[in-house]
């Protein structure tokens, strides 16, 4: 199996393409869950908002593998010592804030505001940290790094966009409890990321 380089190979093997696509779906699951929470907690979301959320999540998922490859093994090993703690801390902080503020729900967007750029930025970083380490794994596949990053980004974009509408459509089922549920989901994702790293 040829190693991945910054230059695109002349041919993408079907098995390698399939492997990267599976990796992309796996990486996108956290972003999908957060997108569903975003759609459920804000009734003011419009198509442009869903596009923005999906673009930010997909963009970070595409950038992180590139960063992982370009940074090299030395920097990756340094980051690996605390990346899962960063993801856990960010997601837990946002999740705890959602639960705390669920008792002060107002009309429209609740205090967890998925339209706030800085909130989205935190969530985008937290849900895409796993993709950083994947960059090194991708270097073992016969797929160009930019092709792999594009696949990961596009899959995450599509699932996140869909997730916003799933949350918006079915969020009313939980009514005032949705923010508590959303907070619990974010904390659970953070715990999953932390444990998957600590127990491997």
C-alpha cells in the first residue's frame, strides 16, 4: 500500500475510497449529534443558519486531518497527551451551561445559542479533534490527503445539515426538556471522546 502524500495520486483505489468514506461517517457522528441539538434548541434557525453550522463543522473536520499530516508525528504525539481533555472540557462546559440555563427558557433561541459564532467555534473544534489523529492514519492509505480531507468534510457537512433539520423537526417532542437532553448529549460525547482515548 502506497503512502499518502500531499500530491494527489493518479488513481484512487475503490477499497481505499470506501475506507476513507467509512472513516468520514465515523468522524461525523459527534458533529451530527451536536447539529441535532442545535436544531432542537433554536426555533429561529433558517436555511442559511443550517448551512453555516454544517459548513463550520465540515470545514473543521476537513482541516484537522490536513493538520495532522502536516504537523508530523512529533507534534501529534505532543498534542495526543491532552487533546481528549480539551474536547471533554469544551463539550462538558457547554453541556453543563445548557442544563443550568434550561430553567430560564425564553422564546426563540434559548440561552444555548447555536447561532453564536463563538459557541459554534468551540463545538466545531471539540467535535473535530479526533480527526487530527486520523490524519496520520490516512497517510497509510493510497488516497491523496486533499481527496481524503474533502470526503471527510463533505460527509460531515451533509450529515450536520441534515441533523439541524432533524432537531428542528422533532425537537418539539421534548418541549422544555430538550435543552437538558442536549446538555446531557454534549457531556456524553465529551465523556466518550475522553474514555476512548484513555482506555485504548
